[in-house]
C-alpha cells in the first residue's frame, strides 16, 4: 500500500506520520505541494498513492490541492469538503448548529456599524475571531465599546476576509479548554490546554500548556457528534467547560499533536496511519 503525506511545511507531526508509516511497512512519501503542478484534466496519478494525508498549513493550498487529488481518484484525509468546513469558523459553527451541538452564541456582521450592534447584543464583552486562521492569531477579547470600535474600524482597511465580523460570546470557563482527538469514529485522547499568564487564549502555539485530560463519556459523546456532523476524518475538537455543560467552539481539520503525544502517552501518529489504511481498503 502506498501513502503520501502532503505538506507545505515539514513539522514534527509530518515526520512522526512518516516514521509511523515506515514502521507499518508502507510505501510512504512526503510531497511538498509547493513543488508540484497539477494537470487537472488528467485521470488517476499513481504518484499520490492509495491514500493521501493532507497536512498543509495553508487553508487555501490544502483545500484546493485536496480537491485536485480527489479528482484524480485518490482518497484524501481530510477531504476537501471537510477542510472547507473546518478551515472556516463560520462554516463550522453552522454545522454545529445544524446538528444541535452546544456551541457559544455567535453573531456575524458585515460592517463596523452592525458589528458594534452585535457587540452590544453580546453584553459588551465578546471574542472576535477571523473566520480563517489558526494558532490563535488575530483572536481578540473585546471588553469595552472603545476597544471594539477601534478593532472594527481597523479591519475595514485589511483584506476583505477580515470584514466578516465573527463574534462569539465570552464564555465563563476555567483558565483552560479541552482538545479531543477524533480519528474516524473514536476519541483516542484528549488534553487540557491551559492559558498562559496574561492571555485568555489557550493555544499551545502562544504558550498554552498541555496536560492529559481523561476522556469522560460527556467529552467522548460530544466529540464524536461534532466529528460526525462534518464527516469521517481526523479532528481536534475544541471544547470549553461551562456552568451549563461542555460546549464545542472549534473543530480543527489539520490538527497538530506534538505536545499531546508526550502528555497523553497515546501514539497519535500510529492511530492516524491505521485509520488511513482502513480508508484505503474501503
């Protein structure tokens, strides 16, 4: 069986997936999509193997290259449809709502004036996020009218995607959130992500600390439900603990796991490769 790992940057995760593939006796190759061109009028290309893992950090490059490779008859994890949804926070929220999955109250506006009204509707304390983006970049806590007004006005001079004002209520929670790792129909591990001092964001890329989180029935059921709402694949389902229960605020379709392997003791790369083998055989 041949497996390809598609990337635009080789991180610890891509190296670990490569080594896990070798240990299982697979024919595996790393393909940098920046070094390729794709003839979209062609049929099957054996270069991309029986199954491909899409690991590109770029939303646009990952989404479009996945769609092209699928058109060649190759199975891609995660699929272009999944990547389109998980790479866009608004699309993810709509899927969660459609499937009755608890998620923070979210309001979207398309002008600074209406964004201010949305901010007031949320009690003048809210979190603004770019609909596209990862690692907590450009996520801001708005806790006053003047700070919100300044952020909204500044976004009008940025790229058009930042003029989609995606606002979520500020959720009262412990100084941490939960990331559950879903592979296929199983929750294989979970971590707490503790926010660093002086920041409300829990992203490990910003200094958040990972700690093993026991997978309770509530976490397992909610993570599986969120994953199924989007489609079969590999996910990091992000959750917050609230007074009314756990809510899902994001679902990651190109999830990182370097810090999670060490704290959970779970061989996440091996689990992903096992899943890829199953998908290839279907």
